[in-house]
């Protein structure tokens, strides 16, 4: 026998299940309990940068939209600063950079309003192209899935994370498409859980 | 403040696999490609922080947080408490813990739950709190009932409380479920059996805690939660670059 390492083990993940809304978005479950729900205002009123909307579907391996997903977003502000003490710089008053949304129970569409993030520092002195970090949980997802949303109208050519994906043709699954609707900038980002065009998910 | 290093990699043999045939919903919702391994950057070592301005003091008392005045939720009164730690056994203070659960009859207050057990008019089924400086949290609630679900024809969930935890970084984000010591449904649950190791199942099972029980009032269960730990120093020159 050798000595025993005294690390604890991470608590195993379990699915969020079909009723995740009760805990994390009770208004959507059909009742009103908290004075304020969390995560509905990502950027706040004072954030600099381009105001955008992000929306999409989560699609399962049968090609059907998943209608009971909860997504969380985590992003830097337009200057590339996260609202956290380990990110260098300041964020605007009211900027949190974190959002939480659920899909529509009938259509599976999800969406949120925010500002477009700026580039952030990468490892080894590199720079990461603007991106929004996404975390996806739902019934049937045993461990929350991490992915990233990049923007088609940004220069993504030197991004170390995209370039680290060996299969070049899979990188496009992380690029949101820009459209304009009624004067609003909308980025479309559909997430495919499985099969043809499966989105790249990361072990972070 | 010295720069701290990367988070320890998630042990993917300890967590459930994405594709777990006997939990049928996972079949069409599990990625088939391997996850792409990503070395931590500032995007992963940061994450949202919450303070007492985000929640109300009574949010952690599910017996009363949705009850009419003078009323309370029906069921076995329990305290669910414990600490949030990291893999280095250090407490994780000031982090948001959110829970949700069925009522004592096994019914969720959710428009998609049609189980015939009644809704308790005085029970909402969700709560939230922020750990103190020692990583400690507690909730007061009623013990949830077991409920049937459509997996096999005769599948029943053991009594459980869903738990969501943030930690200090997006890399630590975790949702899990807490079960209760002695529940005979535990060895039969296809969702719990997605956890590959018996020790992992035990880690998800809260222990009866007679020391924390309030005599003649409330039974207690202890449920410690462990989030990913991290290296204390950076071996690379700098995570953030210059
Ligand atoms: Fe449940």
C-alpha cells in the first residue's frame, strides 16, 4: 500500500431534471416566490459597447428542439473585463456578465439581451477573441455542458481555443450568425447536442 | 494577492457519463463526440458572485417562504445543512446555494407536473442561501416524498432535493441531487445509478444528524458539498498574459 492522498472528491453531478425552473426560474414554473429572480439582467444600464440579442435552439439527437433547458451565460464586458476579482480592470456599475435563461416550453427558443464582449487575455500571452461562455443543463443531461459562443463578424483567426479544436470543420459550431431584425442586432446560435453538426463541448 | 492556478481536472470517471442507457432521456441528449479539453483561462477561473442584496433572509426556510401567514408547509420537518468545501477541504464562503424539491406528497409546484398527489397550498418548493465565512449553509424544509416518473413503467425517484452551487468560478458550477440515508428506493433509481461508483452514491446521500436535530421540533440531515479544488500556485508564467 502507498500513502493515501487526502483530497476530497468533487460531489458527483446529477441531472437538473424537468423541474429545474422551480429552483432557478420559479416565475417560469408558474409561481411568484422571490422578491427578485437572478440572472435576467446581464449587462445592466451603464455598460458600454454594442447592445445585442443572442438567441437559438437546443436540438437533440433526433432533431427535435429541447424545451426544458436552462442556460447560463458568463461573459466579459466590452473592454474584456469579467466582473470578478481575478480579472484585471473595472466593469461598469451594474454589469454582472452573468445571465440565466430558460427555453420556451412550446417552441424551445431561448434568448437574452446583453452587450457584445471584448477580447480577453488568453494563456501564454495570447488573446482570446470575444466570446460568451455557456453552460447548459436539462433533464437527460447528466453533467452540465460547457460551450462557447463566438461572433461571425469578429476576427476569430488567432483564437487559441478555436484553433485548439483539431477538427477544423467543427469550429463553425461555435460561431453565432449575425442578423438584424427591427433595428436590433441578433446573433443566432443553435446548439446541437448530438449527431450531424454536433456542437463542440468543452471539458473546462 | 498571489495568482492562484488552474482548477483540478474534473474526474470524468467519478461523474456520470453523458450517455446512460437506463436513464432513457439521456440517450438523445448526450453528445457523442468527446469533450474538447480546455486549459483554464480567465474565462473559466472567474464566475458570478452573489451577495446578501441578491436574496432575502427568509429564502432558506421552505416551511414558511411560500406559506400564508399563520400557516406552514405540511410534512416531516427537516433541517438540511452542511458545508461547501473544495477538493483541498477548504471551505467555500459566500457562495450561492439554491435548492428545489417536491412537497411531502411527492408533487412539484410546476405546471408540467401532473402527478395525482396534491399541491400543498403553503409550500413553494424552492429556497436559496449564501454560505457563511466557514462555507456553512442551512435550509429548513419538509422531507420530499418519493414520486413516480416515466422511465420504466414502475420507476420511482427516491426522496431527493435538487441542489445548485456556484463556487468562485464558472469551472466550479455544479448541479446535483441530495438523497436521504435509509431510503429503500436508492439502489433502484436509474438516475442515481448514472453515478458510476458506489462511493459517489454515498457522497450524494445525506446522513441523519441527531446532533443538529432540534428536539420535539425538526429532524436534521447533513449534506456536505465538494466543488473542484485548484492549485495554489501558477506553474505557467501567467494565466492572463500581459
Ligand atoms: Fe426531482
